[in-house]
C-alpha cells in the first residue's frame, strides 16, 4: 500500500453510503471535499463529531466543500445510529456516511493503524481540492475528537493561497493579515497587495486580498 502525500491524487472508489452508492470523484465533481474516518458507530466521541459536522453544513457549503464520513461498520448500523446523532447533538445527519465493512476505503487511505489497537479506523482527515489532489492530511487518535472549526479555518487558508501568492501565519483566521510569498520581491508585493509592512526581508505583512 502506497503512502499518500500532499499533492497526490486522492484515490477514487465506489462505495455504498447512507445517500446511496457513490463514485467518490464523480460525487465531489468540482467541489472541495472533506473525507474523514471515525472508528465506530454508536460510540460517544464519534457521535459528537458527526453532530458537529452536520451543524456546520452552511459553513462547508459557503466554501464549496462537501463532507463525507467513513467507518468499517455496515450501512444498517449507520442508518440506525443517525437518530442518536440528532438526539444527542440536536442536529440531524445531513451528509453521507460510507459503509466500509470490507475495509476497501480504509485501506486505500491508510486509515487503519495497528498500533491503535484493533481493525477500526483512526480519526483521519483528508481535504481534497477540486482538482482531486490531496491538500491536507490530519490524523487523530481514537481518544481525541477533532476540532471542525479548525478544519474550516484550514480550508479558508487552502482556498486563499491557491489563488493568491500569500501564506497564512500561525493562528490566522479569514480576513486577518497574511504574508506575501517569500518568492516575491518587496517591490512586487507592494504593487500587488495593500498596506505592505516589511518586518524582515522574508516577512512582509499585507492585507488579505479577498477581504
């Protein structure tokens, strides 16, 4: 099994989901996508995570981003679990969950880590761009729930830096000042971006060009 890296094409697959059978690349089409694994249905941390993802539906849609979850449980369990997610978190499940009992998707994306104790998936996150290339890979242990606001924040950065010659600093959020690309001269940065502030020759603050 090859190791997936940033910039690789996200492997395509067909799978049964709570919204019917999908072809992953066809399902996402020209959108961004978040593919994330959870260890098992009817478990506490996963229930909170999927409820939180459902609550952020409008935020993902505003970023032209589709979300899809996967675990090695069968489709019947996914459908039986959905009412619990709504009851516990107050938000109805509004995105598909992939049934992967044969572990085809989990193995394709290296979501099963034997050191974590069993054959269920760890908490992997893949952000895939409209070009089907992998833009972000995150892996959390089973005991730690993910911060989905952080995933939205990273998508904001990925989408900004995909179209503008800038980088985002530590703890950046959308609308804050950004950093002009180190490969750009200060003179060019001053022409292209507003309110340039040179702190070091390699660190030039500029306004977010989309703000």
